[in-house]
């Protein structure tokens, strides 16, 4: 009897249309959520692409060190220096590995590491001992470390 009354007054069609509308609304909501998530991923990817390698490593809380430039004395090619850049996570890693202690300047800690790295290259290549001269550490205020 109930079905007859629903069919007589068109209530069955209204229920079917309501269910179809609810289903379409749920699908539209899912599509909108997926589009929003995709837009967010695209925005994050764009932001990541604008970051330097140092900024990306710092955001990930990973150690970072890079050679920015190599300078060679034009009058004496045996003299020169490397310009390095690093983040705080790299300095922390060096401290954990025994290259420095709290209170040491970051530049001194990195210098200890770099000197050992260079010495290891000489040893690995079986090169004769080389007079490396003086390493001049200039304290530079660094941003974004």
C-alpha cells in the first residue's frame, strides 16, 4: 500500500531523484577534493622548485655543504681557496662526528673537516705530501642556515 501511495503521488520519483542528486553531490565533492589536493601538490612543487638546494636540505633538516666557488691565485696557481656554504645541520653532524664542540665557531668546525677531507684525498691518491699553506677563515654572516 505504501508503494502504491508513493507511486500515485510521485514520491518514488522524488526519492529516486534525491538519491541520484545525493550520489552526484558526493561524486562532485570527491572530484573537488581531488582537485584541491592536486592544486596543493602543484603549489608545493612550485615552491620547492624555487628553493635552493641548501634551503631544501634545511627544510628537510638534512646536512648540506657545497663548494660555491674555487679561487686560484692568477700569479701563483699553487695558491687558492674554496668557498664553501653549509647549513646548521651539517655543522651539527660534524660535531656529532667529533670535528667540533659547542662554543667552536662554525667556520672552524667546517675547516677541520675540510682539511681532513683534503688530506684524505692526498693519501688516497698516493701523492707526495704537499705544503698547503695557510687557510684563511673569514667569518661571514650567513642567512638561512
